[in-house]
């Protein structure tokens, strides 16, 4: 039997998921699983596609204030909602610690609702994404903070940095006021996979756009009078490796559009793509190389190009013996989880935090098959994610 999360009252299912227990340093801690799942489902039901996060922002601000956190929004011109900074004040003699997440989901993300299956699996109805990316993180933080407050568990300042518009190349976090953040280390719960997994290395992401300019002519009567923009583009692309171009870098040509008709020599073609690399300079070098090849092919046909690139985020690597990693390992071990450290080709807000001097890693937080209508989480994984957040907050 399945049940929607907005159903009221008790059930055999909720009796099963009501509470989980942790004992640490003589402290008996209870994660309220029923409340955690309910919070997750409430947040799933909030429409929050990228650039349309106002309802989610309002919900989070309300919850954070109810948790007696100092909370501010940072408005961004032209955006429906701004980034959030919230802090739960604690022992000033303890090091502050930061946690980040994002409010937005990918499309199709409107009209979502969560379905809790009898086996503990949580899905959408199959017509939208679930939104566990990144609702599972936000629900984990909220439950951990509620547990800390209810049980009066000692902690330092706990800072939450929650962004808008993360999905489209981490746009929102570019506007974050990093001067507010006092923490030296941080955790971004925004990684698919089993809880216990963390990414300590992520790439630079550089997107590019190439406009190839030729000259129109009738393809039947006088094609020799034209300059074939598509031929120029094709000749250039065939010279450039695609996919893994070395052990650190990938190159992809993603879209191509142009031309005016089947019987017209195309005068303009527009190509877009991206480069990802664990070596930032290598990403820049490949961008320059792509531009050079297109210029050479255009020159052969007496055409021209316009080339533009944009660095969205820069690569970073956190060493395994750094404090932020050691703290993560300790928390995993206390939960009986085997910590696993990986490199990821995906970017996140953590790229920006590391660039600003905050040593951070990206943590798996009960999200699977992200960016698809098959996205799912489980009650057990949500519980582990909230437990992990709790232990990281009070270490």
C-alpha cells in the first residue's frame, strides 16, 4: 500500500519510522523520523524550479526563525528570491561550521508531491522530479537543528548558506555575501549516492558559444558565391576531440543551430558546448584551442567567427587529511558507515565556497536518479542523512 505524505494520523508505517536513536558521549539523541519524513514531503510539495524559489524561501525563513536562528535574505536584482544566511548561535569557544544547500529544483518540478511506498521508498507520481535534490539536504539540516535544540545538545555556531538558482551552473551562489560566513570548513549536502559518500574534488566548468559567419547564396544556381558556415563548423568540430580528451578534462559540443533553408548556403551557424576539467588552466587552454581551430577553418573558406566563453566555477581539491574530511570520517564511523571519498565531474556551490577560502566537501544526502522523473529517496537514507548532519554539527 502507498500513502501520500500529506495524509494525516498514525499508521503502521509511521509507527515503524517514528524515531531513531543515537548515543554519543553519553548523550541519548532521538531523530524524529516521522517529523523528518513529513518535513521532506512538505518541502517536496513546494514549487521551486530555478529562478522561482520564493515559496521555498518563505518556508525556510519561517522554519529557521521558529528554530530561533538569526536569518536574513540577500535579495538579488531580477530574481524572485534571494539567498539565505541563517545561524544557530552556540558556544563561542567552539569552531563554527557551515552547511550549504539550494532551494531550486530542475524541471519538470511544478505540482510535485511525494509518495511514500510501503517498503520506505519515496518517489514522485512519475510526472515530475521528486526534488530530493536538494530537499533531502534541507530536511536533514532542519531535523538535526530541531534535535539539537529539543535535547539541549552543545554546539558551536551552525551556519546555513542556502542558495537560489544552483541548478543552472551555480548562478545564485555567485551573489552570496561570503563576508557573513565565519566558518573555516563546510559541508554541501548535494551528492547522489548512498550516505557515507563524499566528493573531495570537483571540476572547473567553462561554457562556450561560437558563431560561425559565412555568406548566403542559392544552393542550386550559384553555390560558389556563398561561404558555407556549416561546412566551416563541421570541419572545425571534426578536428577537435570530444568526450574525455585527457585524464582530467572533458569537451562537449552540445547544440548546433543555423541555416535558412534546404536550398540556401547557410550564412550563420551557432554552436554551444562546455569544458570540464579538474585542472583549471587545462580548461582554459582547451577553450583557447577550440577558438584557434575554428578561426583556422573559417580563414580557409574566407568566413569569420565570434567566440565567447564563460567560467562558471573553478576546480578544487580537498586533501584527505584535512580537518573537514577527518570530521566527516569520524561522523560516518560513529554511524557505522564506511566513508568513501571520490572525485566528481559535477559542480556545486561548494566550488564557490572553496574559492572563497572555506574548505568544504560535497556529501551524499539521500538522493538518487536526480534530474529525472525516476528520482527517489528512502526513509532509511533520509534518516542516515539527518543523523550525519547532526553528528557533523556537534562534533
